[in-house]
């Protein structure tokens, strides 16, 4: 990806009024590049806290009813200037993506299945009635930005550069209506280490049914900014009770929350997986994750884990460290708290883990039951014994190793890893 | 309310470092006033579209971890400058209020039960883990702003100045965490006419169960910006099918949406009321609105309507145009689509209306059933016959007249109307 060539093609910001160009399409060939006068110093990797340090540049394009998408611009990272009545502040039609650029053994930056992020961003934008955009064009622009900023990717295993494409509604009026003619699309980036300091440290979850992250017919299946703020207070309460993250439950309309019928949905901002030993004498396992019923984010890592479990099972791509004889049967199916308790009682609950772009795979050590109001001395917990003393269980470790190897381009799988 | 005096007390923006002052409290006495060089021309009232024209000034105060709430400032209306990583764009911890300033017969601007908006704003902020603030101080500041800007309130019945207090999270980092140490609180205002061009024109609603506005354990009971964007697409679909607004339903987890068991929640961005004639021979009515179970916004107009219905019923404050003999029994109770259908079949469905700050009371003419996917030729509708040919039914009209009379200070009721 040749940023200089692209910028040089049309570096002056002047575009001819070509009547053949459909008004308003996002057009990567119109890229304008404004260079930073001075570049920032890259901090030592150990000082990087997720999402705090931003790189030198950002990509910005604005949608207006007069012109559609403006010529995209890569320019020095800096503040946005917006009317205080804008939808993004008032009604929150704001969507984003989480991607990472990894440094390959050849030193080149690589993206992981980026077309899936582009598709999801387009679906998210549509869900909150933001203007549509050309996903191929945006991916080209992101690859330019990553190539330009590749010095920010730490050359250390487990480190990467986090990429945050964002679209916000900028309609500057207070009537409750779609911001379908006014939007700002921008991409910012942050060099980052492991989301949790020690990737093998097992996290604890507090299962909560009083507060519900997503509901059928709601927006939990889309990557909308508005899905996250309602969790802040609950996350703080879980931390105060000594748990790392919330396990979000979905109770029915009737009856008490935190009952055995409550469905398990997501773990913090990660998709949830549980590994259950089969009741036959084999070492085979069933691996369950909740189905995409509208309450679950269709995670790229989730989809990749399901594919890799099936590929191990079929023998096409054995998971590192997992015997080829040990079958791993993936299932997208409803999981209730009652299921987890029953599997635990039967001694079949082997592993649980969360997956997502920020963490890859995060092993779960225990799940506290009963919700926010149970006194800690009376709380039941599901414990996942650390059988091998390695933090991660065998399946989580196998998926983690497979995915991170593919992400960094050390192992090839389909065309999941794309060099910039 | 003496804006000049308040500003003069500390007009230079310099505050002494008084160690007795608790760090960070919102302090109205520290108000800084920056005057506009030129004032805008007030457009003719007929050109006002809800929420498009802003007044000359806005109120702003910023919360930082170092200083808490900054000295509040009234300054020329203008853009906000914010880091693109701010929570307000990414995770949407953004809350707001809707209030109005009405011009009284004495020419003075008046607010309607503003302390209820302040309480709700504080509860909304707490729900998304924004910093707390002194509600009394904010109300003093809003009264200053309204007094300063009172020339913007059109002197025409049905017109007012809409007030939009807003708090947004400004934590400039991408980690998914509360913006409890970084926020911006601002108040902007727009002169406005009736929300619907003709206040007596009856609106049509399309009942939708496939998309759910709010659910138990969700955030529908708080005034969060994030409750609104998910409705944009559905609202557009309803408009395309010829309906003015969506009637939001809440189906259970099991079974098809749009069944008779679906609960009725809100009408567009309004609270929903339905008037049902009693089955005895009297002319008395039961007036139902859904209970505050966490899915319903605790509207100030909703609460006022319930109080006025009870006051009519007890004889304390007869509703204009409603016979004192005609009892109006208010109820906060679950209403299902099946209830509406049954009441219609029994000939007892008299009126329905939406209520809210923007509209006061908006009469409903019909409700389309079956959700988004029913062909229009096959759709069942609940019709509310316009018996008196006046648009509004007797109860809606009585409430509308009572509330607007109290808002403008023409009639006194408790201390609901407050002069600035």
C-alpha cells in the first residue's frame, strides 16, 4: 500500500467536477494528505495503557446533504469542532469498529479479516440511519493510514496498533430525527499492549440479571456506541465486589432476575464461550456460544473461533496443543445459568473464556452468581479449576495461539491476514 | 433573576483559591459572562422549526479530575472542541433534558416544574456514571440564561423557548470505562412553535413489536441520548407506511412479536395515555398509562397529567370543558395490545393521546396493528372516532388547556409555574 503515491495522485485537495462521479460516494482516490510538522515520540511499550496514546494522524471525511462524502483527509490528530446540538451528543447515532494492525515477521503491518469489520460498520451505520459508505474505499483508506503510521506498532509479541473507525451523526438540530444527511467518519489509532496485563491471568465474572445489556429487538447485535454506556455503572459495581467484568444475563419479562432460566449473553465487552466435556468416555468437548439472535455482537474473533473449532474437528487445521483425537464440537445455542450449574454439578464444565479483538481470548477463572444484591459471604460461584496450572485451558490456549499466529502472519489460514 | 448582578459579582473569571470551597462543586456564584458582539435577528415565528434556530448564548461548565466543575460560563453560542476519542462519541454516556420557557401574561418568562427536570437529569447522569452536580446551582444558572435570552420567546400562544440541558462524557481514551472524571455540561435553547404544526390534528401511530425501545433492566426509565438513535430507522419505516409515529411495544422473550400480549410502552418520544369508558351506565372514564417499571420515561407532563386527572376527580381542580360529574380515574398499569383490542370491541375506547414537554398533549387518531411487515391492505387499525369534531377528545383537551394555562402562568396550580 503506497501512501505517498495515493497522496501524490491528488495531494492538493482540488478535485475536478466530474459529472460522471456519483455525488457523495466515499472516494479513496481523492485522499488529501496534510503532514504533521513534528512527529510525536513513541512511548516505551510498557507505558502503553489501552486506548490512551494516540498516533500522529487521523483520517476524516464528512458527509453533508450538499456534497455527500467529502474528499477523505489524513491529517494531524486533533480535536473535532461540532455544534452542541449535534445528534452525536443528543441522540447518539454513533457507531464504531475495533480492529488491530499486527507486525508480521517480515516487519509489515497486517490486518485481520478487515472486510468483516467494514461490513459490520456498514450494518451498524444503517441500523442508526447514518449515511452509507463504500466499504472497499474505507478499507483502502485505513490501509493507507496504517502503512503511514506503522512505526507505532510495537515490535513485541502481544502488542499491536488498535484501530478505531468511528461514524457519528452531526445533524445540528434538536428535533428527534435521523442524522442521515450529516455525519463525520473518522479513524484514530492507538499503539497497545495486551488488554489485560497478563494474558494468561484468568478473569472473574459477576453474573448480573438486574441490568440487561441487550434485548431481542434491541441493538445488541450491532456495534453501536450506545450499547456501552449503560454498562459503566454495573461494571463499577462488579469491580467493587471483586470481579473483573460483568457476565450479562437476559431474564424473561416475568419472574425474578438472576434465576436459573436467565440466558447468558456476553462477558464484559467480549463474546462468551464455554467448554463442556461430553458425558461419554471420550475426551471430546462441546464448545457453546450464544446464537446471533440480536442480543449478541457478531464478533470477528467469535466467528474465527467457531471456524477454527470446526477446522480442528475436521482435521483441516489442528489447534496448537490440542490432540487431533480430541474433537471440539462448536455450537451456537442458548446457554442458561441453569445449564452452567448443571454442567458444573456433573463435573463436565471444563473451561470458559471471553473473546474479542481487544483481548483475543481471555480465560475465565470463576463466575459469581446471584447478581448485584447478594452478600459476598452468601454468593455461590462457579469455579473453573486451573488443571494444568497454565492459566488458560487447553481449548482457550489452542485458539489463542492459532488466532495470534494467523493475525501476525506467522501461520496462514484462508486469507484472514492481510498485509497493508 | 438578576443576570447582571450575578455576572458582576464575579465577571472577570478569576476565582480566589478558597480552601473552604469544596473542590469541584457546580457554583452559580462563579458565573462568567462573555457578551456577544452582535445579537442575531429573531426569525418570524412561522419560520421556526422545532430545534433548528438557536439563541445567542449557551451555558457551559466542564468537569475535570483536577478541578471538578469549572466556573460556569454564559457565552456566545458556538461549536464544542473535543478529542475524537471522547466517550461522548465512542460509548455515549450522554444525557439531556427537555424544558420550556413560556411567556406569562405579565411578559415574564416562566418555567414549568423545573426542579423535576433537574432531579431527572441528576438521575440520568448517575445511571451512565457521569459526575454528579448541584441541581439547585444548575437551575439558578438556567434561570439566568432564560432571563438573559427572554427576547427569544415568541409572544404567541403555543410558542415558547425550548431549553436543552445536556451532559456529555469527555474522557479522551478508548478503554471501555466510565467517564466519571471528565464531562461537559451545557445548556442551549431554541425558540419554538407547536411540535406538530396543528396541535389539534390527531396523529397516527404504527404499533411495532419487532424493534423494542426499552426493556426491564434497560435504560428506558432514564433520559439518555442513547435511548433515541435506535428509533430513527423504525420511525422512518413508520413514516413510509403513512404513520406519524411509532407506538413502541414490549413483547416477551418467547413467541412472535406483535401478538396481543405485547405491552404498550411509549408513543414516539411521548408517554402514552388511553381513556376507557366504564362499563357501568355512568359517563366516567378510566385513564391508563404504563407504570414506571424501568421501560417508561418518568415524564414531567405524564406526572402532571396523572395529578390533574386525580385533582379533577377529587373536585380540587376541575379540568376545563369536563363536567365535574364526569369522574376521571387515573391508573398506572400495564396495557397490552389485547386490552386495546378488547376495549375497542366493547365500544369503550374513547381517546388516546401522547404527552411530553415538546407537544404538551397530542391526540391520537388511529393505531395500526401488526408491526412493520404487514401489507397495508391487510393491516388492522384501531380507530378513535372524532366524536366532537374538535380533533382532541374531551379529556385530552381538558388536560391540554389546564397544562398550557398553568405553564404560561394564566392559572395557578401548586407551585408548578416558576417565574425567572
